[in-house]
C-alpha cells in the first residue's frame, strides 16, 4: 500500500520528520512518500497560513503524478481536506480528525495540546466540522511557536503544563496538536500516565484501514469531483514579499 | 495480534458469521477468536435485550482467560463498551462507534440503516455518547427483525429503501447497522454508488490500529479499574422463563 | 397506590435506607415496597457495575409477581430504565432523571454532587439522554466512595466543598447524586441556603403523579414490549470470583 | 395544600375550564383557586399577547393577598414564569414545562400539538429555556385559533392530523399545547394509542410534589427577590384601543 | 430616516443618555427620537422587571403615533422584541442582539460584561434565542446595580475585572451589557486593547442598514400581525404599591 | 468611506455585477472598489475551488496597496475571511455571515437558497462557524450551476422551488446564497411575500456600520497579525492544466 503524506508547509525538514513518524506507524506492506509543497508558508500558524497552505497542498496533490492508495494530510488544524477529497479517488485522512477519532476510543473525553494559543480556535473548528468535537474537553496552547520547539526541556515543560490544564478540563486522553514530535508523545504519556495520540500515526493507520476495506470518499453530495473549469494556481512571478 | 470478538447474543451461528466478517477484514498477522455469551438474549432487539446482553458480554470477557490484544464488541447499538473498557487492559472497540468513525472520513454526513425501527433510538444514543453523532444525518429502520433477514430479496429491497431515505436526509455514506451482512454491504453500495461501512470490519481495523500504535484505554477518570467488591453474575437456577 | 422501589445493588441495608426515604416522600395512600436484586454488585460504582446492575434489576422486576402501580429505580446514574420501561405496563421513574426534572423547576441551572469522580461522566450521560442535561451546570464528585459515607463529618465537609464548586459553575439548585442521604440533604441545603433535591423522593412524587393522571409509558417506538425469545438471565453456578 | 392557578388571559370562562382540569388532577387535600388577570389580552396568541399576559399575570399574583402554597401558570408557551418565581416564596410551575417534564418520562421523544402555527416557535423557545427541549421531536400547529376550538369535530380532526405529523417526526408521547381540553386529550390518546399529557394536570401534580417535599425556588442567582424600586403596573385610563 | 429608540424603563435621564449614544452613532440623515414608557419599572433588573418592561414598551410603541422608519429597543437583555416585531411594519432591532451581531464580525468569540450577576442568565437566553449565542464565550456580571454606576472609578474597576474574566473565558471582543456608557466603552477598550461594542450604537447602525436596504420583519410565521381582539394595557388606578 | 469588495473568482464580469450591487447598497459617502483575483478559479463551486479562492483572495488583498476602510468578501460560502482578518487592520465582512446577521433580525428562522446542492454543506459550515447557524432552518440548492444562471425564467423557477422548500422547513426570511442577483431577490420576495436578503448588500451595510463606529477586528487571540515568515504565493510558471 502506498501512502502519500503531505506536509502543510514548505519546510523540507518538517516533511522528513513527519515521514519518519508515518513510517514508524505504517504496517509492513505500506510505503510512505512525503510530499512538500513547492509554495505556501514555511510553517502554518493561523488562518492566513492555513488557507495558503490548503491551496498549496491541493496544488501539490493535483500535480503529483505517481500512483498511490491514500493521502495523509499532515497539518494539525490546517484547512484543505475537503478539497483533496474532491480531487482524488483514494481515501484522504487529515491528522487532526484522525487523532480525535482514535482518542474517542480511549477515553470519555480527550484534550488537545498544541503550540501557539492562536491555533486553538482553528483546531476546535476543524474537530467540530469533522464531527468529533463533542468529546473534546479542551484545546490548550503552550505559547510556543513551531520554531521554539528546538529547546527540548522548555518544550517538554510547556507541554506538560498544557496537558495538566487539559486534564483539569476533563481530558482523559491527550492528542498532540502538532506533527513530528515522537519524543514528546512518550514523555507526556509517561509523566501523566495517559494515552497520548499522535495525529500522523493515527492518520496512517486510518488510511491503511480504509484502503484495506476497499473504502473511499463518497462522490454523492459534498465531495463530488471538481467541475472542469479554468483555474490558475498561484501568482505570476515578480510579486511583493510576504505580508 | 489476537483480537477477541464478542457476539452480543447467545446464537452461535451469529458469532460464526461475525467472525467470518472480522477475519475478512483482519490484517495478515491478526487472529480472530469469536466468543459467544453463555447467557443473555438469543438476539438483541431493544433496551431490555441490550442491557441483558451488556452484562452477559462483560461476564464473558471477565471469565475468558486466554491472552488477547484487543476486544471488538459486535452488537450494533448495544450497551456495554464502557464496562469492558474498565475491565480489560487492552483496547476495546464497539462496532457502532467504529463504523461511524470510518464513515466520518468518507463523507460530510453519514446515515445508518438498521433492522427494526425500535433500535433506531438506541443507535442514536450510542453514536451520540461515542462522540460521533454530529455528522449522522439519519438512522433508518427497515422494519425487519433479525430473524427476517433470511429472505435475501426482501432484505435487500428493504435495505435499499431505507438507504434511500437516509440519503434523502443528507447521508453521503452509509453504515450497516447490524452485524454479519457482507453481501448486503456490497449490494447496497453498488446499487446506490455509495461507500457502505460495516461495523465489524471497521472495528477490527481500529482495534488493529490501536494495538499497532501501543495505545490503550485511559485509566484516568471514567474508565478506571473496577473497584474490587462482591459481584454476582446472574441468577441462581430454577428461575422463571423469559418475560 | 403501590410503588415498587428497586435498589441497584445487592446490599439490603441500602434498600432499607432507600425505602425509608421513599416512604417519607410518599403521599398518604401510597405503599412502598423495596426490592433488592438477588445478584449484581454490592454497590454500583462505574460502568461495569452499572451494566451488571441494569441486568440484575430488570431480572428482579421481571420475576417479581405481586401487583404494583409504578416502579422507582433507585440507582443514581445507573443504567436500565429503558429496559424496565419495555418490560412493565406501569410508569417507571429513575431517580437520576426525577431529581433533575424537579430541579429544573427550582432554578435556572442545577448541579449534581455525587460520590466518586468516576461516576460524574455516567451521570452526565444519564441526564443528557433523559432530556434534562441542558440546564445542568456541573456534576461534581466528592472523592468519597459509597463505603466512605459512614464518617458523617467528613462526608458533610466533602459534599459542602463539592456543592460550592457546583455553585461556582452556575448551579442555583443542587441534586444529591446518591440514594439514602436525608441528613446530608438538610445540612447542605441549610448551610448553602439552596434547595437540595433528593432523587428518591423526587421519583416517588413523579411516579405518584403519573399514576394519578393515568399516564404510562408509550408503546410506540422505543419502548415497545420486548419481542418474545429465549433469554438466559445469568451464569450457571461455579463461576470465577469477581474481577 | 392551596394551589393558585393563573389564567394567562382575561376570559373568565377559560379560567373556569382550567380550574376544572386542575381540580380533576389535584390530590384529595388540594384546593385549587383560579385567578383571572384584570387586564391583558382576552386570549394569548403570539408574542405581543404573551408579553402583555406576562405582565398582567405577574401583577395579578403580586396583588393577590390570600395565602397559598404554589402557583400554576396556565398559559401554554406564554412568558412570565421566571418573573413569578422572583416574586413569590412558593413553587411556581408553568404548564408548558410541566407537560414536557412528564412527557420525558413516558417516551424517548415527545411532540406538542397546539392551536395556531404562529405559536409553535414560542413554545419551542419556552421548552428550550426550561431545559426540556432536547427530547421534543416536533411542535405542530393545527391552524385553529382559540376561538375555533368550539367546533368539536373539526377540532378533533385537526388535532389528530397534527398528532400524526408529530409522530412521523418521532414523537412517542404527545403534549396538548393548550389549556382546558380534557375531551381532546382522551380522544387523541385513544385513537392513536399514545399517552397524551395535559399541561394543567401535569403542573398541578408537579406543584403538589414540590410542596410535599418542602422545595421551593432558589434565591441564589437568577430568581433572587426583585430589588425594591418604583414600578407602575399599567397605563393610566383613557388610552387608545387595542392595536 | 427616523429612528425611534425605546428605553426599557421609566427613567427619563436614562432615555436622554441613550439618545445621546444613539445620535452619536447615527448617520447624517438619521433623526433619533427617544421614548420613555409611561409605566413599568424605573430600572430593569431581573425577569419580573423585564416582563413588566416588555409590556410597557409594547404599549409605548403601540400608542406612539408619529411616523418612523425603525425601532431600536434599548434594554440590554430585556424581553419584548418579538412583540414589537409583530406590532409594527418597520424593522425592530434590540440592542442585545445588535451588539452580538457586530461582535461576531470582530473576533471568534465575544464576551458580555454587565451590571448585576442576576442579569447574566437573562442575557444568555436573549442571545441564544436571537441566534447568536454560539460564539458568546461568557456573560460576566460586575456586581454593580444600575444605581451604583454613578461612582466612575469603582464602575471602571469593576468592569475591567469583569472584562478580564470574559477574556480568560475566551472572549476576543467585548460587549457592554448595559445602555448609556460611552465613557466606559472607551476606557475598557483602551486598557485591554480590545474592540468594545455598545448595543445602542450597534442597533442604530443595524436599523439604518435594514431601512436602507428596504428590509423589514417577515410576516410569515412567527411575527404575523397580532390578531385583533380585546386587550387591556394595565391595571386600573388605586393599586397596591410595588412588590 | 472606501470599501474594497473582493470577488472570489477570476471572472471580471462577476466582479462588475457584484460592484453594481454593492454600490446600490452603499451610503452616500461610500466608494466601492471591486477587486478581481489574478489567479484562482473562474467560479467557485465546492471545497477545492473555495480553498484555491481563499488563497487567491488573501493574496489579492495582500498586494493591493491603495488605502481603504473596510473589506467585503463576496464569495457566498467561500473560505478565507479569518485569513483576511489577520492580514488587514480594517473590518472584514464576508457576505455569507452578513446576510445571516441581517436575516436573524427579520424573522425567527431564515433559509438560504443557493446554486448547486454541493455547496449547501459548505454554506452550513460557514454559517455555523460564523456563529449564526442556530436560526438557519435550511440551506437548499437549486441544481443550477453558476453558468446556468443566464436563463432567467429557468433560474427564477428553480429559486422559487428552492425557496418553497426552505419555507416548508421553517424559514421566515430568505437569503440569496450567491452574489450578483438583484433581480432574483425582488422576484422571489414579491412572489413569496417574504424579505429576501442579498449578501453583498448586507455586507456593505455592516462594513459601513463597523467603520462608522470605529470598530475593527480584535487582535487578541484568533486574529492576531500573521507571524512574519517566508511565504510563497503560488506555483511557478509552466504548470499542468486544471484538474
């Protein structure tokens, strides 16, 4: 089985980190290919980045021409999954929803711990529309940006604090609201004695499951094939720099 | 990986049918063992049967002493999953919630088609508490009891009618709200051109996923270990016959 | 009018305590008979106990052959009420929902204070499905198990603390989330100056009300009579001891 | 026990009809006194009437100086209950919420059948704020105004049609959404084989229940005593005629 | 364009303050006329006052016979808007809903800060029924009554404290839950660096918008014209004093 | 006041149509400038188009360097508003939410009538997240694509049929779920006797209102300024054609 994993930003190192996580989770017969958008934000933090990322990732999938059996979209809380579902004929699993689906099976309420507070609302919206918001007790930010995650001790302390707040709000299971943090998952889980779900791993298993069962996106209603029409994927060169 | 699948009723043939479905869905390294309760209802239709079934299935798992890695509970809309989660240290997946989790990934709204109308409310409650009720467009009964399912043509016609009602209510994906009906899944899917999710297959894949990721039920809060105490599992002999 | 009150566990002393409370609430023409299950848990704490209790209580009612006019089910947050509704032709009132119904009439939001935190989720689910969850501001545990309730001073202090947390969450009325605690009801009410509703008393009054008005459970839809079939109510002798 | 029943309009015959229903439901030791507002609308249909009625009924209770133990407010879907709760020290039960509370005990979903369609929204709002809207499957109008209810055959036919629509929407129990229609209750119930709850009767039983248990409105938060201040209850004489 | 602004109480100074705020917000071609009810409460705090106010304001509008193009109802959290909508043929905007509508455009969640805690529930209900409750993070009281607002320093401190609680609950925009406090709006906004919406100003702009677009209340369904009938607007003279 | 109106697609004629509608709604001192994205889809139908459009519109606003006081985003049900809110310091109003905000003021429930059925879910999501989904009775498609709207008689008939379905679901006010259809608004309104809200007009008035009141997007929490970083807005030349 061939799973394509799309990073939500243009940072190649992040793609590699995500692919490592995906491969660790993948079953024996599964190959994982990481794809990095050729345009978009270098990291996705906030709605502007998320919408830019969504278009870039759709464009990435649209122009990727090797065969594959499923798409995993690795941007926690980022937009775009419905668009990719319209586009391709294979199952599409977003890591946000994937983590929540598995978390629901492990406790009565789950919580998400993520990087910046500004992302919390976006994640809540993503879970709600995916249909798994009901049992989410809290989405808690750590105050750390993606670039701050380099300092392991500080990151660990910040995630533990956020995790405790999620538990105080009723979470019995935790979801790591960012990609590529295997070490963090283990530390938080061990210190708090709770299951911690990583979205990339969860999405890989759900994608494998759908493929194994021969299931793919419904074409009835929402996710019908895009109507053929003229679409231009991005600006012409010589544009002003970032906002 | 060893998955134990519990039937919700005492009918051995049903267990065998469920096990066939589970094995068809299981990955190469997975063994499936079907367990039939030694007491309880011969089929579960309605709340009385469901509660009787829940206790019998918990008792069944409690007294099963071979090792296993996950439990799949094969009673669509039946009670008991939280109790089994308290009891065992491995992941527990109920087929009702499992089907809904996968269905959410395949369309914006899903619908459930089931046997008797009297079961619809129970299924709605089960989905709601599992945290996946939001994107359920409808739960529709066929008017057929479990015993009526023998007549294939009539069953197929009734399920197609119910499926159309679910679609009219907005369903883009269907869930088969009963166990052991592989043929029906294919017929409905082909005739309506929609993905159809079978709960047993879905639960097997989710159980495999959780085991592969090393995830199991949280002990924090709701699903703590049962407090040791005196419990008597059923009536003494010489009791009155069924209601 | 003859009301049968079912204890949710096998402890005879608890039945007697509940019957005392029920009789104190009952009108002049009402007789109260307490029934203790012959099997099930000795106290109900958590889902496993609750499902075991549900089956045992249904079996208890099923095999009780004296005439009566209504059933009160005295297990706060415990399962089973829908099953008993299917079974009998007279009104069935569960103490969880009963307390909430009356509490809704006494303030804009109510709170529930109960024993172990692990029961809070189960109570929330029970209120939600009964249709009275909306105005519940909080369900708060005291950390005390049923067996810890013997120490009156400690119990009182723990319930007062929990009650204050419920009030901070917006509760204007309190519900005592356990059976047989008349003294506690008075103490909490007086110290906090709030109405405190006891579920057993509330259920007795609601049962009397339904009987007086000639109302009983609808047979249309959910609570139709159980379909006749083979049902076995419990394990054969010589079983392994409790989990 | 002395229950005061307030009509929501100035029509004395309606008060008498309501009192008859209330007395039929009242227990042996209960006396029922009907109160008719000295001002307000002659019948309450729509929000304008409802707010006028609310002020008139509050004024009525405010100036009634005989002792009583509970207030039943007999205006289905009409406003005012929270204001009366602030005003008096005894329990206050509105017939809208009362009918819904009992209906929730009799089936998984209930439906309301009422007079004009324009009242349906008001009733839905009233049920929602009372905390019992969740299990309401539908509120259905008959197209008949209060004055049209004189033609018994037409009324019966219209209510049966509305009841069938409520059942098609999932109602298993019916609530009569208007006061003073004992005959209708029996006819609808018998023809459809469903329990039918009358709000006046339900409210009398709930009021009796609260009084018997020594429970009354919480003064904490929402329903604190009105702050003493200057209030003028209505216009000076010589005003323009009705809208 | 002629906007009529109705005060919810009989205090003329409050009307003048509200009119000043309305005029400051009104566009160049808009004239604002303040109307003070001739009866009702001198300030509206709690449900009893609110229902009395609703009837008095409806009566005020009913008997006001100069032409106008829209009605703004200036009682934060007070009842009556649906009744005025039935009555008049021009748009009706209540300041509670108006503030929330604009606040929704300025942030993902808004919070309301108001006077007495007892008003919070009423405001929550008003927002919910207006259809804009979803994105309300909190309604927080200051503990100050309307009469306490004279002490500017104390008022400012109390509102800042309440605003911080609203922000802690997730509010990104604030709504001032009382009329006539322009200074407060500026102070809170500057100190906290947040947009602060005043209901009177918001309602004036929304009323102007509806009039400019030629839109007015639908007569289909809920807000049909009141049925002609006998209505008496208030008590005869020689009544007992306030509660 | 200078309002910039962004079309969601690259079709210049559509921009002109939208600008005509915006100017018709704008107040005397308001100038309207229409902006057409230089890339993106030629019409937006479905999620793929919507995400592509969102990025293109954000890019459009980002690179537009004339001064303006507010942004109106004219894509019904399209994504992007939160991203533009992060980007600019002036108020941003999306026509979807704008229409709903005004519709809420005109009736108890509103309905949306739109082009293709596939857009209905997207519109529902947009309304829900904007906080105005509660009072939406239905979103109904006409089966017509944007290109089919040229045939006036067929379009009118299709929209009337859809409008009747919305009314049957409880809508008392209608929202036109597409831009640039002034004639349709009048026809539907007159034939059905209901207020019909056009999103472009509504958004212009709301934008004018916010500007007049000196209100703009909160920077606290969700809509903070985008973090400076490297972002690439679109693909390099020589790309494959549309999907």
